[in-house]
C-alpha cells in the first residue's frame, strides 16, 4: 500500500472556531466538506487531542472560516501550531462576533454551524453541523492545501522531487544540501540568503517562532 | 444567509466505484476526505438517490479514483450524469480489477476501502471506509472542483461575474446574450463559433450527449 496516494485528496485550509467557556478558541483544519444542501450541513473532522474538539463537544457549536490565498500566513501559525488551552489565540488577530461566534476577519467566507450529529473514530471526531449562517468575508480565492504547501511554504527543491513530495512539503529531495526547518511548524526555509546569514530577529513566516527554533537537517 | 459562501469549500473530483452484484458501478463525488491516518480511514458522502449508495451499502466496499487535471472529461459525463442502474458505466472506460475492486485507468491515484461506519443525514450517507489498499495510477495533478469548473467547462463570461459565479459555473453574468446549456450535465457552450453553426455531430465535451439536448437560454 502506498500511503502517499491519499495525499492526492484535495482540501482547503480553514480555521474552525468555537468557545472555551468565555474565551474564543479554534484550530486549523483541512477536512471540511458539505454533506447536504437542504438543509445545509457541513462535516468537519477534528483530532481528539485537539483542544478545539472538546470545546465543540461542550458548546455544541462551531464556525468555519475559509482562508484565502492572500490570508496572513501567520494566522496558520497561530491557529495551527499552538494550543488554545494555554492562550487566547484570538488575542493576536482581528475578529468579530457574528451570531455569537468568533469570526477571524481574514479569509474569504465564514460558515456558522450547530452540531446535530457526530461520528467517532479512533483518533478523530467527525462533527456534522447544520449551517445557521454563512457569508462572504472578502472576494479572495479560497486557499487550497496544495497552494499552502506549494506557494506559502515556497518549496522548490532542486532535485525534482515527485509532485506529492512537493505537495506535502515532505523532505523527499535527494540532494544532500542542508535544510533549516522550523521545529514548531515544519516550515522549511528556502530563501536566497543562506539561513546562517539571516538577521537574529528573523521569525518563521508561518508560525512566527524565532530563528532559534529552526533545526538544521542534512 | 449567503448560501454561496459554502461554495468556497475546496474539493477534488473523484469516481467512487463499487459493485452491483456482478457488475461494476460508480459515480462522481466531490465530498471525500481522509479522517484518520492510523489506521487510514476516508469518508465519502453519497446521495441516497444515487444508485452507488445502495450498492456500497450492499457490498460493504468502495474504491475512490482521484481524477487528474488531464483525465478525459467524458469520464465525468459517464460517471456523473448517467445512472448505473440501467447501464454498465465501465463498458466505455479502460479499467482493471485491483483487490476485487473496479479501478478506472484514468486518474492519478486509487484508494480501496471497506465500510466500517456510516452517518446518515436526510439526503446523504457519509460512509467511513478503512483503507485496505492505495496506490498511484499516474503522476497527474489532482483535479480540483474549481479546476473542473474553470478550465474544463471553460467558462469565461464577458461581464466579469464574481469568482464564485465563475467557480460554480452558475449563469450569473449580467449580459443578456443567449447561452446554450447541455440539458443533461449543465455544461455551458462558450466557444468562438456560434452554437447554431456547430456541426450536427457536435457532442457535449463533458457528458457526450448530442447537440440536440442543448437548451437555449436568454
């Protein structure tokens, strides 16, 4: 079995938001799909280990913010690589409350849902949400997961890795050149300036962590 | 509520295949997503009215063929706009049997699943499949739903409809020019030659139906 064949499934990039009691919280998700149109329902798959999972479980509501190609990549760092258990992720972003749900003002659309069913698996919960409200935020083009890895991570290995390797940002290039990878989010530095020569205040463009968390890989 | 905001969710284009007793059958689906990685499971949403739904229900198995940007568009016509109840859709395509499942030889990857759970909604069943096998078919780039509507349908309305209108191929252009739309699959003719001047043996490039099924819309 070639597990990488599953990487050919196409996804978008989303923030799934909800409430932890008084505090808004959320995480990045790719596994989102509409299930029915009348009434409109949407399914989202969230890992059990993700703090957002238990918060959706408690609150019975979630919102999906569809990120756009021009969304600030640091949002993915904040919502994708940190936990809302210890911090308020919304402190660092512009957002508003719509129908009682926290909606980040950086994306192309939002969808607000009430949980009406769920399916459990070993590691993830698939929440089925009935859409109570939805609207555009901007005229941006929805970001796909492929776009995120190809364009935002800016990977362009010199020894022509397969499309899939490029697609997922896996380090499958066969050249032996040293790479610097963010130890927090996995972003691989690929700029023209040698990594060592970057200024000390360089931060990961994806998750915002400092230069010091980057790990050299041969 | 702006229902069109839901169109900003990104999808791929897939054939979901299974068996109707002795005969292979299948349909086009967009709602496919991986749910867990260990063990690998994939969810697919299939309408109750779709013949493939009851065949998956009976056989307990399905396969997903990930279509590529260079897949033959007529496959989408065959699998998406006709029913396997009355015909063998596989008669018109090249396919092979892998692990007992019918796999169309035109796409970039296949994923074979056994149904281990399901979630019912008013109109669709979300089947959860445990992946028993998966592999690449070609090095093609996975087709996204946006690509299908933008490139294969080749829509380019003159009066700049919104991205969403373009994305979904909806007829939202404000010009009053007559359009010819395939009555079977909804493909909108947008070629340089006036539709009336096309040869009599012109067929819909998406579903293969003859010129006579096209409907003039003002």
